[in-house]
């Protein structure tokens, strides 16, 4: 329930080529972009929005190192201290034989860790809900949500988006963070939406 | 007159300097190491008799190491070109001419390598290739069984055919590329041209697969330890030379970019070449380790011999132990940790440094493939070794430079050029 309820001006675009200059101009104007929702990953949009590089890789590296250390440490403890076994006359500390397992645990830790971190960063979890600014953001529209403060003149922002090429512009009062539970109203199917 | 790249004076000076230094080392080797006197017969496992006798061996072993290594490295550039052509890849077009230029060193280095092979056979260097010794082969069950493959005729004819096919198929790919410089093609011509490229690239790749990825390393390198064999060996050699080839491409692309050429190459291309260097360093480690672990695990005396010659046993360390593990650090640990970050792959200084580390590391890898089976514990690492390496680098630089100045450095009429310009990782 982070964030609280805020006012947003939402503009929907139907073309990437219009979206990019719009994002640039909105930022130049000094408006704060809450987020841009797209039906598919758009190359370069993160740069246009001025998002910082993700640290997910660094997290992945740390998980991987943890996996390596866990595997090596655990196997070493078992085969040299806890339960030494003579396998084919090999030394108890048989490093080459452990490399594949060390590798597997490295990959496993980093993969699982990164997926979970990614879900955490994106607020993805069962029963966790977030406000949808436009249902067609998952279909064919690029939806830009601009966050308003008390000083923001929302009609000016609406005009600005209209001029920037937005197909639909509206104002929404919405929860910015996530919550657990249900949406306020039943979601309509696309075919029941206006303009289908 | 179209714009042509002009080699900077420093490049010419370095090429000349390296070749002269290399020739000096070669002449020194011929005078000091007596390479043309008959080799001392050695029994497997027994050290050669005295340092003076092993110096001729050292001469030929160093030549063998360098001629195979540099030939396979420049040939890897053509492999990269053919594979990306077959995949209809577009991103590499911006620096495609650089890969072509590197592969244009194949004929010259190939001829030099072949002359060295002829010399090894003609001079009956049984200290390099034990299987050249007819009496030893007749008395040896394992070598006798391999003699259909390991004999002078198969060795020379196979090598000649291999080098010849790399040469002409690579030449064909380069010619096809240069054809586009004169005029822009229309749609139908483009289609036909792409198809022709695909066919010739696949022919090269098939030949490459049958040679570099299998028979060539067996003949040239694995047969030094004639009793020993490993099914991973060719992959391991291929990985070694391919990653060095990528490092060489990276060096040339960054250098040319620094000289104001290759206008369409951006950080994105450099980043992707860096990814290739990173990925194939890991791949090299994977095959290197697979070969090592399977042999270590099954612990068959005839297989472990290879590693005993290098790292020794638990009781007695082998003479190549330090190089063996340095190899792993330079070619695995360093690229893994340094090239992992995006920023280092996009930074010219770190990527150049890593490219040099990789090229040197795999040269060292070839060193420890060749030396233990030939000079055993009398190997040297002095100005002779580095001089011969300098000779080959100089020849390679001369060949590459010649191609770069004779043709436009960007294949501006290539149909996929736009894909390369807008390339984004």
C-alpha cells in the first residue's frame, strides 16, 4: 500500500513514433512521468524516460556468488569433515568433480534470485493488484501517466498531451502503489468497452 | 577517386619492426638452435638427453605453435563472417570489411604453415611428431592402428587440402562482398546475391566444421601426443582460436574507429563484439574443463598422461603447472569478471586490454598444447618465443593492412547495412 492516492493525467498513444517525441517533450516541460505502459517492450523507451540502469544484474551477480559459495562450502564440509567417502581413490577434496554442481547452484541461485527480485521490483505476486490506467495498454495502446501535484494545472497537461498526439486524454484519481484484494469494479471485456 | 583508408605511419612502423624483430629471432634460432640436424629420439615419458639436443626441437615446436595459432585465429574471422551471413545477420555489416581484412591473411599464413609442415616431415622431426618414426610405429600397437591417419602422406595432403579450401572459399566470400562496391543492386539482384552468399558461406562452414572442429587440430596438434586422444580437443582448439579471432576483430574495429573510419560503427557494435568475447571465453572454459574433468574422473593412465606432462602429479609438480593455471586465469577468470559488466564491454580501453589479454592467453594455451609433448622440461620462454610470435603478428598485420587500404572500409551497398546502422543491443 505504498504511494497513496494521487491525481494523474493519462494520455494514450497508438504509435511509437509519436510516443517518443511526446515523452521527450513532456519531460522537457518539467512534468513528472509516473510510468509509460506499453503492450510490448519498446527499445530505448527507458532511455527516453530517463530511467536509471537497472541494478538487477548486480543482484544477479551477488546471488550467483552466494550460490557458488554455498555449493563449494557445503560439499567441502560434507566430503572432508562430516562424511568423508573414498570414491575411486580420489582425494576427499575432489574439486574437479564438484565444479558441475557448483556451476548448477550458481545458475540456480542467480536465476531464482533474479526472478524473485524482478517480481518484487515490479510488484508482481499472487493477489497483488495495481491500478490499470487503460485496459488497452496490454493490447494496442501506449499509455503515459503523468503524476500531478497540487500546483499542476491538469487542464494544461491535458492540452499538452493532446497537442503531443495523444488519441485519448483523461484525468484519473488512482492508488499509486499496490494492494492486496480485488479491483473496485468488475473489469469490462474489451467488446463491452466504448468504441470497440 | 573514392575515399580509401590510409595506414598510419605508426602502423607501418610497427609492422616493419615486428617482422624485422621476428626475422632476427628466426635467424638467431637457425644459427643457435641447429634446427636442421637430426633430432634425438626420445621414448615417451623419458626426458630428452640434455639441453643442447632439445634446442632444435624447441625451434620447430615454437614455429609449429605460432603457425597453427595465428592461422586458426585469422581463419576464425572468416568463420564469424560466414556464420553471421548464414544467419542473415545484419548487425556486423558496419565492420564487415574488417573481418574480411583479417581473413585475408589466411593464404599467406596458410602457405607459411604448410611450408613448416613440409619441413617437419622432410626433416623427419620425430621429436615433434613421434608418428613420423617408421620403426617406432611398426613396434607400437597404438601408433600402428592410427597409421592410416597419422602418416606423412595423409598429414601433408590433408593439410594442403584444408588450407587450400579455407583459402578459396574465403576468397570467394571476399570477392562477393567486394562486387557490391561498384554499384547499388536492385531488388532481384540483391536476392540473388544474398542467396549466393548463403551458399558459399555454408560451404565454408561445412569445410570449417570438418577441419577446424575435427580433423585439423588432431593432425597438427593432438598428434604431438600421438598415443593420447581426446574427443573434446578440436572443440577446445576451436573455442581457443575463435575467441582470439573475436578479440582481434574487436582490436581492429576499435583501432579503425579511432582513426575516423567505420562511420556506422557505434558503441552498440563494440558491445556485441565484447559479448562474443565474453561468451566464447566461457565456452572455451566449458570445453577445457570438460576435457580435463572426464580424464581426471575416469583416471585411465593412457589419458591422464597428457595432464601429468603438464601439471604433474600430487607428488611432483610438472614443469608447465604455472602456465597451465595462468592459462585458466587469463582466459576464464579475467574475462568472466572484467567483461561481465556492460560498461566494460562498451569502453574502448578495457575492451582493448581484454582483447590483448585473450589473444596472449590463448597463445599461451597453444604453447602448453605444443611444448610438453615436444621439448618436455626444456621449454623456454624468452625472446625467441616472443620473436617468432612477433614475426607472425607482423606478417598478419601486413596482410590485413594491405586489404584495408585497397578496398572501401565500409560495405556501403550491402543490403543489410541499414540494419547495422540502427543496431541496438
